[in-house]
């Protein structure tokens, strides 16, 4: 597994972690204080704000989890990966794609998420 694949896997694991402190520990590996996440519903900066948003998503969709679908694609300092938010039975609730900008150290500096259906 490449460094980028590991980074994206760790980021995905943070979306599935329900414990705030454990989620922050995962985000600390791949996120900086200045990193930004945006999707059609929110724009947040830093690991605390992202963790709070993840918690809100988990509360709105109990039992749902994020599944990475396919390999992340990388060129230069950019990455694209597809994902699906699935329920406990594995039924897709919301598919999407994220576009990522990487810092020189390999951490995520910006994640722009798009939903494939509203």
C-alpha cells in the first residue's frame, strides 16, 4: 500500500470512528490545523471542526459507515477517491467522490467532497 493509499485509508477510518479522542488521533496522522474540508453542506477547518462534523453525520445516520470504493488516484499533489456511505446491511445511502490536495509531507491540506446523489 502506498503512502497516499494509507493516508486515505486513515482518513476514511476517522469517518467511521465513533470515539471523539480516537477520531482526533486518526485525523492527527493525516490532517493539520489549517486543513480544510468542504462538501455541499459544510465548510470546516482543522481536526476539531472536522471531528465535530463527522460526529454530526454519525448522529444523523446511526450505524452508517464510510466505505472506500476503489483505489485512490494520485497525480502531482492531487488525489481523487470514491466512497459510499452505507448502512449496517451494506446498502448504499450516499455515494460520492472527494478531491484532495496534499501537503509536501503527504498530509491532506484540503478535501472537497461531492455527493453523487442528494
